[in-house]
C-alpha cells in the first residue's frame, strides 16, 4: 500500500516540485523474437493498468523528464526516445478515481493535465521492469493484448504505434535491437514485426540499401543448409546522422 | 498602446481563464507564386517580432485553441493544422522582457511555459492578417528573411519547416493552395517551393501518382505554344483519407 503521508504530500505539495498542467507518458515498445510488447504499470489502488509516466520538475526540460522516467522504469539510458504527440482534450483525465479517496478537492493533482507522449523501442530482454511508487507491478504486454487502460492511455498507445510505423520512412531503426552483425532477413523481420505485415523481400532490400546506413561485411552467416546469406552491420556514424537529420529518402 | 488595466488584468488574473504552464504557437506558412512566407507579429511594447500564439482556455482542447488562434490571425478556418513539437526547455521563455515593466512578480504570466507548436500551410492571398491585442502589426515575411524572434521562436520556425518537409512523405499537400484544376508542373512547383530545391520531373510524377490522390482530367491546359499538358485535380475523398491515415507510401 501507499503510505498515507507520502501520498498526501504528493497531492498537496506536488506543485512545489513539478510544472502544473503538463505530464509525460512513455510508450515503451519492447522487441524480442518477432513480438512487439508494450510496458505497462498496475496501480496499487484500484488495480487499473496505465502507461509509465510522470511529471516535469520545475527546472527540468520536458525531454529530460521523459529520459528520467524511461530510465526509472527500465534501467536503460542512451535510448532513442521520440516525442510524438500532445494529448490535450479537457476531459482526458477527468476521472481521477485511482486515488479518489485520497485526492483532496483543490489538490494540484486534480486539475486538468495535458500529457506529452514519447515512444521508445528497446530490446526487451535487456530490461528489468521496475514499478513506480504508485504501482505494484510493471510488466510487458503483447501489443495485441493490451487491456483497458486509464484515461486516454489506449489512444496514446495506438497513436504511438502509428507514429513508430510512420517513422520508419523517416528514421533508421534496429540499432540495439539486433545483434551487431545481422542478415537482411533478420532486419526485414524487425520491420515486419513493427508493421505487423509481411514485406516483399526485394522491395525491402532495395529500400533499406537506399537508406545508406548499412555496411555489408565480407563474412557470411554460417550454419545454414543453403547458400549462406551476407552479414550486415549499421554504419554507426551514418546511422546517427540519419537519426538527427532524417533519412531524406522522400522527395 | 496597451491599456494598463487590460494588461494588468491579463497578468494578474489570466490563470482564472487559461491553463497554466502551457501555451500554443502557430507557424503559419503562406504559399504564393513560388514563395514561402511565414506570418509574424510585432509587439506594441519593445517592437520585437514573434509567432502568433496564445493560451488554452480551461475548458478548451489544445487543438481547438490552435484553431482559434489561426482563425483570429488569418480569418481562415477548415485549414489543415498539424501539431508538430512541444518545446519544453526550462529556459526557453526566461526573458519575459516584452512587458517587463508591467509584469508583476509572482504573476501567472511569469511562470515557465512549455509551448506546443502547430503549423499550417495556406494560400497567402486569401489571408487578411490581423494583429492580436498585444501587437501592432501582423505581416508575412519571406522564410529566408525571418528576423530575430523572441524566446525560442526562431527554433520553432526551423523545426516547423523541417516537419512540413518530412510530412510530404506521409501526407498529401496542395488542396486550397492550387487552383481546382492544375498541371503536373504546377504541383511540382509547390513541392519545390516547400523543399527549396529542384526536383526531377519523372521521379516527381511517379511518386505523386503513386499516392493515388489525383484524378487526371480529359481536358488539357490550353494556351501554351507547345503540346498542352494534362490537367489534374485532387480526388477529395482519397485526399481526406490520406490526410487522416497517412499516405502509406513507405514500407
């Protein structure tokens, strides 16, 4: 259970520490063996599920607060974290019944909050999920099995997935998700998992090579019965540049 | 000049009307005869330039506040307005010297604000720019001639332009900017203006036709000395669908 004193202090004095009216929610996608998962928290009081999130300290940049939340929940840092949308409907968090018995009328926490969404994509076997102080559980859930979440959090997950998929046209993906050296079918499988659909092998190869972020190695993958496929790795410098500037693969 | 009473009321009682800590800024791009412009305001006090912006009413969605601001400054509605980034550095608006002699210590206005950026693209000859109550002027400025703006507004313009250019891969553009019937070179010229670079004619035509939003008409443009080019128009239904769902032209 949450200590009464701890919660009261948060509800009554949170506005001394945090910005008012703005929160952060993180959609942390986990990729592992061809399955896409999302990291969820279960509240101690009420048992409802929600996204990892939090508030922005008064002297902290909004981006830094998202980095802090990601690190607190996963133990990871230096992860590519992408801001994707501000959710600003006035009714989005009207029903603050998670802690309704605790929530003092006039509390800082009871005001309307807009929330800024960030998504990240991580290799989920590298993560040790850790609940926050309001939660009893922090757990990976398959993207197709996400339960009903609080407020508009289901819509936030949906929008994050849409943004992640759109981003495949604009930014590279795969670093930290695949082994250092990988084959073209392994990379294609990652894209297919994110997009949740099969891709044409030739078109995929052509598009990926056009991004100019891959280096083909002289060695080939060994062990298969058929002709061994080439191994590739990311050209880290070109990859980083593409993350910053976009792939410019369009017009 | 701004009336002292009006300004005092805004500075002292704004938090009765508006959300705290969050503002909206609009980068309104104007397209006209192959030139891209951006709409700027000049403050009465101090004479500095800034983007059209404002605050979010307590019962208003954030998107609706951007629509209201766009309408107030341009007279236009039903314009495609795209949220593109939240600017959340703690120091971004530290220097609130625009109204420094007026700005009471402890005023609502003096707290830190994060701002959510929206961009729109309009046909600028259709717009009647209108200053807000804090400004003496509202004016189109060529994108290459934007002066030093307040706070981080120059960075906001830069990011909006980047977002607009990236969006060309994901969303259609052109409706309301071109005549109802147009030629392929006219459409290409719009893209070239936004991207500020020449495009290959064949590649452009191929990409645009792949978007599946154009209808080629039987009539051709008349009047030229050479072979008359085909006329096109947008298939409004397909165009609207693509605006909502994205072009899916990528993977």
